[in-house]
């Protein structure tokens, strides 16, 4: 009597495992891309709100927040009272060291400013009074941020013409903007 054994061969099982693994890899890659875009979109939304608050400050005070020292600038910025979305900002630089997460640069005249932030997607995003729309900074200093000369960074995006550029660096995980 011949006996028939039903079941899957090892080859068939391996093919199913490989197909499942390929589908899992595709899913993880797609999820990471969606998550990175979400981080950037959140920062862009924060930038949009901040731009409106800075414009209101300019209307009320005749200039954007500025200060002769970082302490003066911090005092001016505290009046904006903006909360940021904590999960989207990177707390490290590209090499993984703890780093600056928000940088506000202003011209001493108070007529122009720029805000930089590194997203958890690793992009360095900025907006300024000149550009009005958030964008990725890919210039000379992108990989070294925040360890760059801030006046050089400001000049690189066209924020120049002032004799003194003050800046405020917000670093930490509290994320109550400027407070």
C-alpha cells in the first residue's frame, strides 16, 4: 500500500516566509516615510503660527523681537507665549549628541528674523521674515547645525545688512516656547 503524506514542503514554507518578510520591510519603510513627513508638517504648522504671532508683535511694537543681549531677546520673545509640538523636534544633532532644537536669529534693526529647527526626520527647517514660508535649509551649514557661526548661517539665507545679529537658542525638553 502506498501512503500519501499531505503537507507543505520546506521550499514552499520558505517562499511564504520570504514573501511575508518582504511585505514587512515594505510596510516599515512606508511607515517611516509617513512619520518623517508628519514631523516636518507639524514643525511647518508651528512655524505658520509663530510667523503670525511674530507679525502681530511687529504690528504692536514696530519691529520684530530683538535685543542687545540674549537675555533682552529672551524677554521680548517671552511675550509671544507659544507652545510647540514636542514630539516633532529633534533633541540631538546629526551625530547624536545633545543639541539645540530651536534657533531664533534677528537683525539688530528688528526688521528681519529667521527661525531654525531640526526635525526628528533629520531635516533642518527654517522660515524667515524674508521667505514667509517654511523650507528645508540645505546650505553650507546644514550638517554642522547647531555648531555653526550664527551670523554666517543668517547671511546664507539672505538675512544680512545689520551690524549686530543677536540670537536666542532654546535647548531642552520643556518646550514652552521661550519660557
